[in-house]
C-alpha cells in the first residue's frame, strides 16, 4: 500500500504537465493506489520466455513512397490556434529550458 | 412518431431504391425524431441539419436523373448515419466529449468519413461519449451524460453511449462507434442494439482521436446485424494513411448476415467469461441463447482461456500508457483550450499545465497519471512490459480456443445498465464492465454484441468473437441468433422498449 | 539571464593533468522529398506553416506512415559508417513537452536502432589517423522552429513570447552516436572538428543530405569529460548542444576541456548538465541540469510497425554506395602524382571533382591542376563563387589546352578565350574563329611586322647585332603589339635573330 503517495503523483503530474492542487494530488494518490494494487498481478504472470506483443496483428515494412501529397494552407493550419502571429503559432514565454 | 424511423437501414435502402420514399423525407424524419427525444436522451452533441439535408437532396436528384448517375449511387446512399464525436469531420465540431476541444473544427476528414461521404450517406450529427472515450457509462462527458432509452435514469453504456442510444431511440438507423475495450459492444448490450468491433486493422483509424492506438478500432452500430454488416462494408478496407491497416479485402459481410446459419458451426463457450461476477439475469439469457443455437444445429463446446483473468489488469496498464502519450498533444499550443495561470510567471510549461488541468476531466487525468506511472523509469518492465507479455498469453488462449471452435460466445457485459452516478466514484467497479469485451481488443480479434433479451426489463447483450480476419463469421452467427430470438419474441427486442417523448 | 563566466585553465595545463574523453551525437537532416512520417514537402525556407499536413501539426486523429526513402537513406548512412544493419527494428516514442514538438513526443528509435556497431577512420591534417567507434545510428524526426520575440534579446532567456513554425517538424533525421572516444589527448579539439567534417562529407557524398551546417542540416552535440592522467575511469560529462559549425565544434570542445579542468583543479565536481555554445563569446553556459525530470518514458510506437531488412535489400543499397571520400582521395592522389601539399591545396580549393572530370575528359593531371588552381580559381575568387560553380566545363579546359599545344593560341590568348567562353560566346574554337584570335603563324606577316619594329627602333637592332640578345624583348613586344597579341612569341624571337644574322 501507499506506493503511490502525494509526492509520487506530484512528480507524475509534472511529467504529464497537469497542474494539480494538493487535494487533487491526495485524491489521485488514493485512487491510483487502489487501481495499481488491483492490477499488480500482471507483473507476475508472464516469465522471461514470453515475448511482448505490441501490435495485435503483426505487420512489417509498411511504407509510403517519397512523393509529396496535399498540404494544409497556412490558414487551415492556424485555424484552431488559440493565438497566432505572422503565420505562426504564438506561445507565451519559454523560460530557460533547452 | 414517423413510421419511417422504425425501419432498418437495409429496409430504408430498399425503399429509397424503389423511390417509395425520398432521402430528404428519411433524413427529415430522423431530424424530427432528434428534435423530439434528444432533449431527454442527449445522444447528440451536434446536429448537422443543413448538410444532412443537402446530401439527401443530392441523392434524390441523382436518383431522379436516373441512368448512369443513379446507377453510381451506393446501396446505402441517402440512409442517414450518426458519428461518434471521437471521429474528426470537416464542417462539424469534433470535441471528443472534452472541454479541451470545445468547438474545435477539424481541417480534415477521417478516412471513414471520406467513405461515408463517398457513399452519400447523410451525417445527422455527432454523438456523445465519455471524454476521449474513457469510460463505460458516457457520464464522463464534458457535455452531460447520455441517457438509456430503456430507462432514462440509467447509463447507455460507454464510451459510445451516444451512438448506441441514438440508434436505440430511433434517432438514427446507423452510427459509427469506436471500441478500445468494449466501447461499441457494451453500449450495444445495455441499449438492446447491435455493435461490432472489427478485426484490428480492418477499418482505418485515421481520423479517430486516439485513446490507445494498439487497441482502438472504429466499427458499426445499428439495430440489426445485417445493418452493421452493410455499414462495415462501407467503412472497411485498406487505408495507406494507417500503417496498421490490413490489406485484406473487406469480405462478403452482408452476405454472411443474410445467410445467418449456425448449423454445423462449433461455438465455444468461454469458461472464464461467465459465472461469478455476472448477474443471474444476464447468465439466464445467455444460457437460453446457447440452447437456441444448439437447437439450430450448432455444436456447443466449452473452451478455457485461463489468462483472460489477467486481461483486465493488462488492459488497464496498456490503455492508460498509450493514452497518456496520445493525449500529450492537447497542450493549448496548436488547437484546443488554452488557460493562462493567474499568477506569474507566464511560462509555456505553466500554460500547458493549467490548460490541461482545466481541459481534462477526472477520469482522463486519472488514466494519464496511471499511464505516466506505468511508463516511467523503473516501472516500465514491471507494468507496461509485463502487460504486453500478458497480451501474448491472451492471444495464445484465443489461438487454442479457436482450434476447438469457429466462434466463441459470452455475455457482452456482466450486468445490465446501472443507474447514472452509481459507479462514478468507484473507478474499479466501472472498469469491471469491460471484463468480457477487453480480451478481443488485446488480441485484435473481432467481436459483435447482439440483443439477447431482457433481465429486469433491461437489455442483455450476447457477444460472439471470431479469429482475426474472420469477421464474416460474426455476422453469420450473430444474424442466426438474432433470427432465433426474434422468432421467439415475435419481433425485435427494441419493439419492447418504452415509448420516448410522450405518446404522439 | 547574465551567465556567470566560468573559470578556465590554460589548454596546455589542462592537457598536462587530464585526458579528455569525447562523445558526439550528430543529427543529420535527410534530403528526402517528403518528411519522415507524412507526405508534406521537405523544403527549407518556405513561408511558415505551409509545408504541413495534419500529421505535421499533430492534429487529433492523425497517424504516421514511414517514408521508405528515409529508411533507405538511413541504411546507406549505416553502411557508410561500417555499421551492422538491424534485421528488424522498431520506432519508439520519446516523450517530453515542448512547443516545437507537435505531439509532445518525438517518434524516434530506442532499443533497436536501424544501424549499430560501426567505425570510421578520421584523418587529421598532418595525416594522423584516429578510429572513431560508432555506437548507433537511428531514425527520428526533427522538431519545428521556435522564434523568441520580445524581451531584451532574441534569445530564449527573457523572451516574452515565441512563435512556432512547423515546416521543419517531421523532417527525417538520422542521429549518429559515437562510443566514448579516448586517447585523442591534446588533439581532441582538432579531432572533434575532423569527425564532424567527416560525417558531413560522408552524408554529402552519399547524396542523402544537403549537409549544409549553416542551415542546420548537420548539428552536433558534443560530450566532454576529463580523466586525471593515468586514470581509466571516465569523469562526469557535459553535453554541449547544437554546435553548428566546424570551427565552433573545435572551439567548444577546447573550451569545455579548459572549463572542466578548472572545476576539477578547484577541487569541485563537474556537474552533469546540458551546455549552450555561444559563438560571440566563444564560451558555453549552463542549461538545465540533468534530473529525473528527464524521464522520457520511451515505449514502442503503437502506430508504426517494425522495419525488417532483408539481405537482398541491404545488398541492393550497398551496391548503390559511392566510393568512400577518404578512399577516393587516396586513390586520386596516387593516380595524379601530386605532392602532399599540392593535393591538400586542391582539396581545400574544392576543385578535386573538377580536376577528376577534366582528366577524364582528356587533360593531363598537370594541365588540369594548372587551370583549376590557376585561372579558374582566380576568376572564381573575383566572382566570389566556388570554382566549380563558375561554369567552366572539363571540355572547355581540354579544348583550350589542345589549342595551346597545337600552337594556335598562347597562354595569354587562352585566358582571353576562356573569358569569351564564360560570356556564352561558344566553345573555345568557336571563340577563336569568331574573334580571329589565332596566333599569327604566317612567317611573311610576322617578318613584315618585325621589319617595321626594327626600323622603328634601330638602336635596339644594333644592340642585338652586337650580341645583346636579351634586348630582343623590346622588338618582340613591338611585334606583339602590332599583331594584337596573336603572335607566337617564341617564333617571333627566332625570326628576329634570323633577320639580324645572329645565333639565338
Ligand atoms: Mg540525443
Ligand atoms: Zn535525436
């Protein structure tokens, strides 16, 4: 129990870019703990000899030829933008990151 | 209530072809029905009146012109359809049931929408769903819950409750749904309608807003098995825009539905998908269906899929993991809700955090956080990696079962429709609704839910599962059971549903 | 943000005490016609947000499809780097939120890159060869372009807002990662430059990238760490991002070596962090420290299927590879018989290809070098273009040379002929005919001019008669003037001596 505490959820919320209040973090921690507890058995079922399946129907080498197709107009591209300027999407300041 | 709306899509198509009725009349009858009952049902988030009538007019004009132009019309031309609001459409808002996309207009059409347009099927509008298809009750919609036409205090299933309710309430003869863990089949079961999850890759996912890419599949929703087959033939087939799309031909699905014969068919009862956890009433209807099928010449065998008991757990790791990634794009930069935090500093990081906090509902946040957890450093192998291995085991169970049986059978959902709000605060109880539908998504195999009768006055669904690429078997078995039951009932199950919108 | 200036140790002192360990991640933009996962054109410099499809913007519902040409280019890069090509490889999602990344994840490769375990020999200017081991080369997609506006500077720090152009988003990239490079000692900065130059040359030679560093086609992240002399344990490394010219690569590595040495000398520990290179101050400043916030939550891309490479496919691509640049240089140098210095000058002048073509067209190596390093280079410098871009064809040079050999024109005339050829007046022979530029080979005409010149300068004629043969130059000059340079000076000199009865 309590593997997922408030600090852990706060870190996950930061990774997932969702702002959460202290109460939300506590509530989420409680709910996730129950859920994770109930699905934990999954990690004990399959041994090393069982391969992982990431696609239900296995396909390989699905390619596109290198031929240009239809593009959006600048107007279409920006049609849903919350804010735009000079044909580009406008976003608030990005403080010192990469 | 206009008599026209009670007809199946196949019947409407026949009447249109025979010019007994015009497409405009058909569309108008459904628009009238929506106006009449959707205030109660809330199946539609958007009604596409003008465009639907315009397409109907085109069909009528072409048909009136006769000759080659009329000959080019698709068999379902003029038969209206409702679209789950997870599928993007030009000209109508696409919201995914989320405040994040309130009023968002897509600049492109999903591949299935292009096919619907090519067939000249008038789109009646967009139907309600759990936000980003996350839920089993359509209560997690930012636009209010959809109600079950059988009992307006109950849930219509989810996430595709809007499409199922629209069809069950005669607001549309056909609808499109999406099924990630049962979101087409479980709503069909609890509303007394038909829903099909095709083989993974059988219908293009291009333009369906992704929840869990390796599980999602678009499929038909209808009142009859034949109608689903007809719609499946419209939307199915290879799409170069979807790398997971199969190149197989769609197959003669409608023909299989018309044949509807189970004589000599081996039907496998999945031991793990019945008994404990399944309502007595659900189990009773299921057992009766087995008897009918046996009587019609099917060979009923019992099969065991021992790893199905881990399917729910694996699903609730894979689905939120993929969803956490797929929903990262909703950040208030290119489209959708942008919320500025009230206090400084106004960094993009904080704007994204505030936008996602305001744009997503509780269930979506829960799954994103769960998925982020399952993928994070140090947990990946134990959670996501292990779940993908369980997926292999579930597939092996299916392989073994299909060595003994042509199709498998189970109840679609363990219970009938529960009351609105009943499970809203208990995510685990909500998740259990999908216990019988999830294995098919994990393995990519197709499944259908057909009405199996009533328990406590509420519909029960019977699910058939077939091997990958053998969707036709679902239609053959499903149509056979449908006929056996309707013969017994003296008509379709929905004829027993209470009248909506007062007596008119 | 005002960066604190870091202390540095002199390079010499740093080298006395420490051994540098280098590592490089070089991103190469491929010059395919379309992007990695969408059919949008891969074109530099167009109007913002016009070379975009719904896929490039990460609109809801979109799906990626792999560009086959990008895969083939990546395999070619792998082969040219001596790598093994993965029999099967997958794509993975690298998850982080940033507004230039439309899906908030980069589709890349993680556990199984398409190429791995290679090595290339890097030759420094003095001929020393270092072998650099390649860890992997993987396929991924580029991000959009951010422009930071407002605030005090155009830099990211202090910007009020940023504008995003997604034209570059989704351009195919190959990321080439080296194994740690040990043993370069004080040659480390030089090796860094030579390594990036070699990668640039290889991808350019393959034709898979425009390889223009000033456009960001080749971008280098340089990792530097130090070990005390005699130690074999790697120190903590810094990663200097986006060093985008050869000169900067050399300088940045040198600076980081000096900075690390100063940190270690002060008794402190080097921080593992990202550094930014500033060309203006020729220093690096700290970016984000590496923290557990860098949890990229990689998982297999569910929307894409594995790439499987057959032996036949790989061999087909291998057969298309051009000769490696280093091998080719060695072969040509040997064949042409140039000295080390001559050959290096030819390479540095960028005329190696032109000389090769000119020799292939029939010129001797000496003649080809004379023209390309002489007159053509001079004109190119005047015109401020590369010699190869001046428009001089190998055929022109061969023809000029044969006109000279045949005595039809002299060197001076030949330069004039070239000018007319470049002005578009035709081939050298055509120009000679058109302008009557052939040397005067008729002795009669020459004698006439000589007699006139001798008569005009009797005192010079006397001197020659008296044995001062070198005085003949003045008479030759007069003759050349009279014939507008079209005389063969050697023949004129002979005739003068004959006329005056002296032994030449
Ligand atoms: Mg890197
Ligand atoms: Zn990279």
